[in-house]
């Protein structure tokens, strides 16, 4: 048996089983080459609709299409071998009805061969999540700050302050975000991303629901963490408060491009070692 054939790709049940276990490592990727690097260290690769911002320069994720997600999802699957690949369902591909959501999710799974889809929304999407999971489509939910709702929210701001304050007062009645978490878990989601939620609330949700929580600007108590790859590598000009930059590749890449341009203009590149058939004339 070859080494490649011996590698077993993680599945949604594998991630579900990590509740209260070893923290789940998750990053975004949109390309085969970055996926091959992320795949070595991560449990989950998210093909996020943030590709609209990162790859296409959109101000929001709203313009991202299903075809764009499928194209990049297929690329990530080709570049990875062992991580669970989750593909975002873009705005407009699932909200109209649970039947629309099924057809969109089925396309994603059939055309990319990924292991799960992710959709935004809590209680309002519980019926859709149940509809999908009953039809063998693994769903990762997403609550708290939901970027596809930016037109309604007005700005990217943290969520759940009032609920966190209620927890601090010892009140045990779940608020809207905690109810969202309970609803998606009961609907059959195998995990849930909690984005930009007050830390005490994210911690409480993690303690309360039976599925893994994946934090992004939430709590170190979450069952896992996710960041946008380009943000943590220092390739994004602006990043949210919750991003820790593990690299600063932007200036390095610019310096390399500047060096290349300088060498081309001065005819220092290509040199004899970069051409075929002997030393070039001139």
C-alpha cells in the first residue's frame, strides 16, 4: 500500500467526536498550493466566501457566487489529502427555501467532492440545517457575526455584549445567540463557527452545546479556532482585532517583486544560468 493511499481524510463525524478533546485547527484556503501547506497542520480547511475579499477585492462577501465557491473548492480538494474540506454556501444560494439549499449543497458536494458545507444563521436556519442533514449533507453552522448579513447589520461589530453581561449577573435564561447555538446543534450541525462574540458568551455556549465550537474572535475555551489564512500571514492590509499575525509576508513579497523588476530593467535577469543553449549575446 502506498503512503498516499494510506492517508485517511478527516470527516464530519471525526470533527464531531473532538468535542471537549484536542483543539480543532482550522484555516481558510482557496488554492491548491496553499491547501497543500495548510493540509499538513490543520484538521479542517475552510473554503470561505471570504475569497470574495481576499481574491477578488470585493468589499463584502455578497457578490460571491456558487460557481466561484465550487471552482475554488475543487482546487482545495486537489491540493489537500487529509483535512476535512468545508465549502461555504454563498449569499443567495440557500436562504430562499430548504429545497434551494439542498440543490446548492448537493452541487457543491458532487462537483468538489468536499466533506461538508457551511452556512450562516442560527435559529432561522435550523429547519434548513435539519433538512440537509436528514439528506446526508454534513453542515457546519455559523452564528454571531455573520458577514453575509452586513447589509442588515450595517458594520462588522462584535456581538452578544448584553448576553455576556447577563451571564456575569448569574442569569440562566439563554439569549438570542445562545439560542442560535442550541438550535443549530439540535438541527444536526456537526460543529458551529462562533464569530466576534463576547468571550463569556462564547465560553458559555461551548460548555452548553454538544457539538464542537470553532471560535474566531470568540473564546480560547472554544473547541477549535479558525482564521483567514491571508490575515494571519500578513497579506491583508487591514485585519480585525482578533487576528494574530504569524507572518508578515506582504513586505517580503513586495521586496521580491521590486528586486525582479529592477533586475529585468537593468538586464541583470535572466543570467547565463537561466537560459538554454549557452551564454546569451549582448
